[in-house]
């Protein structure tokens, strides 16, 4: 890799967690992370495949009440980088990304724990009306948030491909095949997790239509998505027209 590629990936690794908790530009989504890393490394297809698969794992999952959830966006970044730089299939990158997402949960807990220190300091400085120090504590919390994802990405860029490449050389074919099968099953697992949060019983007919279109008619997933969007638009328009119109003002019949 060239220096500018390494620099962009490392900078993005520090920025991705900041965007997730701050600017919210959308670059912290797994599919976006995979696409951007694929774009930097010249293999967008692999990045989209890994990022899109991990995106399915995030649907219906949110950090309610400050709970830590798997960091699939950083996992998509790491998985895409490892898969492309080591010349492995995208399914291997997905399989390697899952434990990264689980590890990031622990780092997220550590981040919030250490940020409590900066928060308590900021409250103390606010009572003292030392607002410059309050701003400094805020910046320290931001920096700590960026380090949570930046350091793992930096370590991955420095030692990841070499270590993973050496390990893959000694992995037997039966284990590699198992990892490939596991990676292929993950999209189905993501869909299954999503269906648990959706009112499937009320819309089971549409689920059957989507299954028939995708399996028996062999329509690509983009075509299925466009068909679903068209059905949703038709139903929305139909329901909007069916709503009764209430008259406002005017005279009563008796008058």
C-alpha cells in the first residue's frame, strides 16, 4: 500500500467513532465504512459485501440507556482492510470482523468509564466558572472517544495484515472452508435478527412475495428492494386517499 492509503485509513479509524457520537454524517455505518475502505484500497465490491452484511447485523439494535452494543462499523473497517490486503475472500473478512465487533464492546465500556472522570472535572470547573477548563475537559472526552476506534485501527494497519496473513498460511483448508460457510450464513442471521423486531405476522404475505421474487425469479436484491419500495409507496398513497376529509368551519344544517 502507498502512504496516502495508510494515512486515510488511520484517520478514518479515528474519525468513525467521533462521527457516530458527534457529527453523525453517516460515515459510521458499517456499509459506508466498508465502501470507503474498499474505495481507498481499490476493491469497492469487497467493501460493500462486508459492510452490507455487517449492516444487517445492526438493524433493530440500538444503544438504549447508554448500553454498549457491538461496534460493527469499526468491525467493517477492519474486516474489509484485512480481507483486501491479505487477498482473502470477503466471507473471511466478515468472519474476522465479528470478534472485532465483540471486542469493541469492552473498549466502549472503558471509554464511558474514563469519560466519567472528564465529566466530573467539567462539573467542578463549571461551579468555579472556569469555562476554559470546561471546554478542555470536553475536548479530552472527544479525544478519548476517537481513540476507542482509532487505536484498534492503527494496530490493525501496522501489524494486522502480517499477523493475519501468517496465521492464514497455517490454517487447514477444512477450517478455511468452515469459516467461508460461516461467513455465508451471517447475512441470513442478520435477517433473522431483524425479523424478530418486525411485526412479521401482520405482513407475512409480503415476506412470501419477497422470498418468491428473490429465490424463484432470481431477481437481484436491488430489484427486490425497488419492488418493495413501489409496494410501500402504493399502499401509502392508497391509505392517504382513503382517510376521511373533515370540514372545517361553515354553517350547520339547521342554520
